[in-house]
């Protein structure tokens, strides 16, 4: 084939491409008009009978060279895109998105504002083990001017033989300490049926990474009047994470905090891989406060300070970290918890860096 013939065929192809472009856009405009008519008539946009009829027409009139299955697949994509054209862009937007609400959501936790531009620390032991343990950590927090106390009463553990938490007794301990020291209690709830009971003791419902897509738990939390701290799942994409938050807000609860806590990758140097880029993405695409859990993302005590600096530098509203009076004897996650002198040094280093201001 000569170059002249090749160029002539390419010109024909370009002409067909332009004709297809006009026809596809013409189809889109007709689909939009159909959507408007259906909307006024109160009809559903998707009509499976009509779609099947169009696919059958394609099969009956296909003369090749493309196979019927190939063309039907192509047209099904066009049908789907046409349905999306019929949707109102504002109605399609998630309730957690900036398209629905441009201004930042600010959550008031008994006077502690999260999402207002200030920076907060959420501190506490991994697991509640005793009143004395929690009180000692909370007292150290109090001396540093911190009031957001975390602690696990119900612990989702990889092994069924590991310490699973004190349950109700743990919640009672958290509430007692919080009342004595004027703290805010944040604790994880695992079972939707436990929300009503747990909210008698806690101020913030935490939904852990392993429960990010426990949809019954998300809905039940959305029906509560307590703020929710939602952690990103171990292997969740940002899209899946924001849609999990949508389950909560769709039930009426707008007081949601998103927490990046590391995702599972092939890397073994840290417990998880801290996706620090998730912070500005979530801040740009949603109106919700964004937190970073430096303890669970790194799993290493020696990396908590640099990870916290990175979190605050990139715009996190709060950092979560775990503290235990004697990590060596902790019933869970001993390697990643700071003792109290290390915690004080951690806070002082953050302050000296200028990245954290109480």
C-alpha cells in the first residue's frame, strides 16, 4: 500500500470519527431531553425493557466486521453514560463532598473544636486495662492541656485468642476518668446493637478500620446524635472511604471525622503504609475534618514524631497516638505505644517544631 492510499484511508477514518462524534453528542442531547420528560412524569430513568429492545436491534442489524457482543458492550457503555447525563450534577454529588457544602464542617466536642483550623491531639491507651492505667495517661494529657481521650473497650483483634477488651467495664472506666478530669471520650464500637449502650458512656463513636464497610454499623451511627470518627479500611480506596462516610451522613449525622490510619501494602518496614497524600485529597474533596493516626499507620514508636510532623505539616486537623504507663506490659500493641515521659517529649518536640500549637 502506497503512502497516498494510507493517507486517503486515514482521512476517511477522521471523517467517520467526526461523524461519530456528532452522532454520539446528538444522542446525548436526546437522552437529556428524555430524562427531563421522565422527571416531569415521575418515571424512573432506567428502563431495562427499553435497553433490552435497543440491544436486540443492534444484534439484528449488525453486519460486521465487529462481533455483536463487542458492539453490544460498546453501546451499553453509551447507554450508561446517557443515564448519567440525565442526572442533576448537584444531586449526584455526595453529601460529604465540597459540591454539597463548600465550607468546612467544624465539630464541637465539649468545647474542643475539630476542623476550625486549630490542631488537636487525640491520646490514650490502645486498650483500657484498668482505672489506674487510664487515669495516669489522662492526667498526663491534662498537664499538656489535652482533653480528647481515646481508649479501646471493645478490641477487634486479628487472633481470637488475643485480648478483646473489657467491654462495658472499659466504657465505665473511660467515663469515670473523663468525668473526673473533664475529658472527651472516644472509643470504638463494633456492633450496631451496642451503639445505644455505648453512647451512654462515650462522646464520640469510633468506627475502626476493620469495620469501615460494616454498613449496618455505619447506618446505626448515622442515626445517633454522637459525632463519629471513621477510620479508613486497611485496603480501602479514598473513594470507598468517602462513600462509607456517606452512609453515616445520609442518615442525618453530619458530625463525622475522617481518619487516615495507613493502608496495607507490600511494605513490611512499618505496620501499615501511611498514605499522607490522602489528607489533602480528603480536605479538598470533602468538607469533613481529617485526622491521622500515627500509631497504627507506623506501628513503630520511633516513627511517631516524624509521622505526626508530616501530618500537621500537610494539613491534618488532629493526630491520634497511643500512650501507656508501661508499654512493655500492655495487653495490646506494646511496641507502638509511648510511655508517659516519651509522650511528654513527643509533645514538646512537636511544639518546638512550630507545627503543633495548642
